[in-house]
C-alpha cells in the first residue's frame, strides 16, 4: 500500500502543523491513498483543530475542479468558514497570492495531483507560490505524490524568451519529477530563500494515481500518458478530442482526406503507437457538433508521446494544406507568440513542421540528457 504525503501527515497527527497559521493550495483530486476512509486534503485540514487554517487557494480549473481549460475562475464560496481565493483569473497578476493574502501566515501547504507534463499548470502555480511565500517569509510544505508518467524525460527544453504559464522554467516536456522534487529544483534554481519542506510519499505507487480527475479533461492515467504529445494539438485548429469521452486520444478535423493522412502517418511512424482511423464529434470547444475525421491513439510498449505529437502535427499540417492553421489567438496570457511555440518552448519545431522536416530527435536527446543530469540532485525516490 502507498501512503501519499497527505496520509503521512495525517498518520503523524498533523504534528508538523501544530500551532501554526496555515494556508492550503489544493483541489478535489488530492485524496488520501489509504483504502478507508478516503478523504481530501481540504476535508482533513478544514476539520483539524491543532492549527489555524486561514485561507484556501484553488489552481487552474478551480478549487472544485470543474472549470474548463483557459476559463478564468472567480473566488469560490468559503469552505468551513475559511475564505477561498482562485489563483487562475483573468490576468497574470491573478496567478500568485498577493502579499495581503499571506500576511500573518506561518506556512502554505500544497497538495496537488500533477500529471508529469510541463504544460500542466499546477507546478507553475506551485512555483509562483514559492516565490510569493519567499518574499512574505512564509514557509511552504509540499505533500508529495507519484508522477504517473514515471521517471522518463522526453522532448525539447524551453528556450529564453518562450517562458509562460505552461512553461515557467527550462525543462523538457516530460520531466519525470514529482511535485516535491520539482519544488526542490525550483528552490535551488529560482527561489533559494524559500523555507521548503517536502512530505514524501511512502511505499509503491498504485497503478491508478487518482480516483477523482485532477481536471475536466484528464479522466484517467491513460489520458495523462497521451497528453504530453497530444496537448500540442491545442496550438492548432485541429480538435484534440476535448468535448468527447476520450480527450487527448482522439485527434481530427472536419473533412480530413483520410487516405492521404493515413499514408503519411504510417510512413516513418514513431515506435510504440497505433493510430487507428476514427471519426468523432465533439460536444464543445473546437468543431462542436461537427464530425471530425482523424485518428484514435493507442499507446504500446516504447510509446513516446512527444515524438508522436510531432508526427501527428506534421502529417495533418501537410495533409490539410490551407485548411490547417497554427493558433494565433491569445493563449495562457500571451498574445505575441503562437501557442505552438509556447508549448514546444521555441519556434524551431513549428518551422521544421512547416518545412515538412522530420522530428529533431538528436537535438531533443541532448536536451533530455542534460536535464537528467541536472535533476539528479533533487530526486527523492529511486
């Protein structure tokens, strides 16, 4: 049986928080891992009386976890008499606590279920909280959980000038770190003055890392495995399967010429994946109510999602021709840089795809090797 950081804290009787004035950053997926009784970090910390819980923060998708992507969340209703503040609003300033929210606090406790990909914004919220707490003299405690994608590192590293909320710090797309390990890396490389404590998880990670979805379009661990590659589709006018029951597994566009697409997809396909012809109809977001022709992604042994994402983009880009376009609308608070460049971390991949060039695997491998060496000192688990 695995004990997540929340279980360890509870087993200790919350002694590390005794007598402190505490804030909490969490969401519904942050549940205990013990078989019974299952409870959330919010439930447990609201009920505990050995310390004073003064304020609760919610990340992207809100404290209740119901808001869709890119939707600003206003302050939720108080929980057990404790005020609730959203850290994902209309502006960049809304992404971190202001000094008044941290005044008089001793510690911020963070328990968020991450999915192991640079784009997934919970670790960015954690970083911004580390910075705010360092400035305010507030300690930070991370209740750690396993990375559902394991230790694998994959994809390019962000280049200077391409930092964003979906990539606040240089690292590959799959980083292979837990939230606690990422916090240690951020402390060393960005926030050396923060007072940081990580409550490690104990035991072997379970095969199903969550019971409640950490966001509306991340229902299962299988979704998380596809996400590092298929999230790149957000940078285009293709559907990435949002509005279906299998987001990030369906990819398509209305009227795609399927014979040409399949021929391209099956030429030099990356290992470990099958791309099955499929038609799906999103109920919301891109192409809502319109049948989309494309593929359903089936991962296998040796699956490399980021390479697969590049392969999909290149195939659709040159099959659809003038019907394909890169997203140029505002994306995660940025107007001046195309969404795909923010996601990849530079404009290199977009330019290569436009030129119908293969994936720059040699450049990615250099980035991956450099990050594996860089992260070594921050690892907490085998």
